[in-house]
């Protein structure tokens, strides 16, 4: 293993946290294995982003041109195909993000690379790659041992590593030659921000959040009454917003909103990592779930193992005047 | 508008307590209810809505054992026209490439303007098969899609990004799209509805008929050498409140008052 190649991710001129999380991870791995860390930054008017990266890697590979201004698979694939083959990078890292999930599988298919997606950890044991993943919605951990390959492609789950990188140094800058572009079949048009919501859940001191365990939309009113009784705002996890039982603006999680209330009360939420990413920094987390093994109990401070339909009426009474 | 939808049958685990089997590399699925992968259900619904708006046919394809016929019947009851079952024999322990090989051999010979599939499956969560298939079929693609509008020869799609943001893209047809949950409101499937489609013949095929060698699929072709499962430690971090329901709620109310700043 000689080089770890990290694909920098950015949006609207800002590097995303996942970029630094990958760099942190890559630097820790190379310190044990005498490998080099290279970062590939594709974008337009890259100078400010490049400056933020140059202390954290050995090589900074730069391509600055309008074709790669925003992430889009066709130009990105055409560049990566060339870079990965020329540099023979042993491990290629991307985020398990909307961009990485879009890019990694076709790149793997095009180059015949083994792809391990959504990794929580990656380690090297005698030239074998070992990877920690979660399956069945985070209910089971899976440790995979990979067969030997010259090159591996992994996507790293966001939030598994710190985004503050400790490393001093200055990278060698390498200008990447743009490929002879072929047709772009998918064209980036624009970013679309969600419209303003009636209620801003990020401003609430107390959030009462409902998940799949609520069962049916008619049950929401029970929780709403409880939220009213304690002066809390109602929020939800993905399945509830997907079904349209509460508006998308109330959704907590990676694709929804990140909240930091004083108290977060999770009712019937199993706690997929995408949900945890949006609420784990709440000051106090109380979770009610029937399943003692629900991942939500790993981030909660207080847990009630039980049926929310039994718990909520009794709990609500405690606030009656 | 002819549409192919690739779907998968998975165990329903949201409310279930899972156990690892003796091999240590699989979970015990005996007591679990099998159902269509949630993402794929949205993909089937989206295909049927597009068919209703633009005409054409919907063909559903799955790779699984004989019980996987249930998810095909379910899709037929929702309004799909044809169904194909790829026998999973030989495909056991495949990685995403192995599964994609089976699907590719079937889909490439079907007429399609659009290939749809769920963005990921709730069991292994690789989120790979759809886009590998796109690459092999030579199709433009978009993943994690929350909105599809067909505009003549093009599709305008919204992809879901992080932080409540979407990305609008335009691409030419034919194309492959992987669907995110919440894109639509999937219709209810009744037992009567499934009964009505019981006579529709399901085409069955297998790896040999598809011209695949045993060595191209299954564990032999997988990038994974071995897999060891474990249960995450339960309730790590949380103080589980104990006592009678009344006592638990009393404690909880006190915590909410203290931490939430309620007098």
C-alpha cells in the first residue's frame, strides 16, 4: 500500500466536513503504514479550498475548471478514471454522501475496483483490508475481511471521525491535466433549498420527536397534545416525513435538520445513523422505544424501554396543572 | 414509456429483535416477516405513476428464492405488467457486482426508456447495485431521487442532498434512476389485489440460462473473503429508567423539567 487518495467534497465553494473526516482517518492510517495521503480537489476557483487542505496531506492534486465546478458524475468519472489508474492509489476514499454514493459504484464498475460502501472503520491487517459496517438499519455490526486487491475503493460514513485534523506540513501541489472531455449525459442545473417552514424546529428548547413507532397518522395527535402540555415543538424522523404524516420541515437528520435543543424526546425512533447525525448534540436526550437494542439508546442519556402509547398518557399527566 | 424496476425482498426488521445464527455471518431470519424493500416499493409506485401518465409497460425483476415471488405479485397487484424472477441459486453470498451481473443479463434484453430501483436495500445497505447496472447498461443515471419529471427525450430529476437541500439535474433518456423514500405515497396493496394477479405468469430464469459461470457470481466472485456479525452493545450510554410505569414517568418528568427549564 503506498497511497491513499481522498476525494475532497465541497458545495457552493465550501469544503464539507466529510473531507476533513476522511483526512483525519487517512492520516491516522498512514502513520501506521508509511503511506502517503493525496487529496484530489476538483472545482472552479479552488484557491481558498486548496489553502485549507494543503497542511493536511502529502500531495494536493488540483483541477480548476468550469466542468467540475459542481459535482456531476460524468466529468468527475472522466477525471477519476484517469487519476486512479495513473497513480495506482491503493485505497481511494470518498464520503458515503449524496455525492459519494452517486459516484463510487459507477467508478468501481468502470475500473473493476472492489467497492466497500458505508464504512464506519477501515483497517489494514497484513495487506488485507478489514472494514466495519452496519447492516439491517444499524441493528447488526458486520466486520468484513476483503480479498487481496491492488486497489480498493471505500466510502466512509459521515460523522465517524473527527473533522479537526492534526497535522503540520505542506503538500506538494500537482496540477491535474483535464481529460479529453466526452459527452456529459447528466447536467447539473441548480441547488434547490427547501422552502421556509411554518415552524423552525432548530429554534426549539424542547423537541418531542416521533418515529416509525407512532404506527399511523391518527396517533400523531396524542403526541402533539403531550408536546403542547410541556411547551415543546413537534419534530420527526424520516419515515414519518416520508409518509407525509408531518411536513419535511419537521424532519431531524442528515437530509433534514440538525437540532441542538435542551431536551430531545425521541418516541418510537429506532435511531438510524442519519437520524443520530441530526440530534446527537442535544443537551439531554430521552428515548422511548420498545426494543432495548434500538440504536437510539446508544446516543440517549435516559432510556425508557416500553410502549410509547402507555408511557405518553402517564407522562403527560405529570405536567397537568 | 417502458419501465423496468429492479426490486428485492428483505426481512422486516424495524420492530424485530435480531439474532445472529450459528455461522456467525448471517442473521436468523426464520421468525422474520419478509416484505419488499422499502426503497423499492417507492420505485414500483413511481414506475406505475409514470406509466399512468405516459403509457407503456412496467416490468419488475427480482433475484431471490421462490418466496421472492411474493414481492413480484405485490408489484403486479400495484399495476406492473410483467414479472421476472432470477433464481438465487449460485448467487448466494454475492457482492453487489454479483447481483448486478444477474440483473444486467436480464434487463439488457428488455425494452426500456427508464430503469428504476431503490437507492439502497434495508438489509445490507450497499447502495451499489443500481448504479453498477447503469454503468454496464451504458445509461446516464441519478441516485437518491425525490422527483422525476419526463420532458420529451429528457428526465428532470431532483436528487436529495444533505441539509434539506436538493440538486436539480437534467439527463437524456433512456436512463437509470435510484429512488429515495418519500418520493411518493405508495398505494395500498390488498390481499384481493394480489389474488387478482395470481394467474399472471412469472418468467423464471437462472444463472446458467443467463450465460453466467458459477465462478462469476456468488462467494467466489465476491470481494469479501469473510464476514463476522455482532450485536452492537445494547443501551450503551443511556441510563435505562426502571420502576413502575408511574415511577418511570415521574423521573422522566423531573428530568424534562430540570433540563428543559420548565418551572
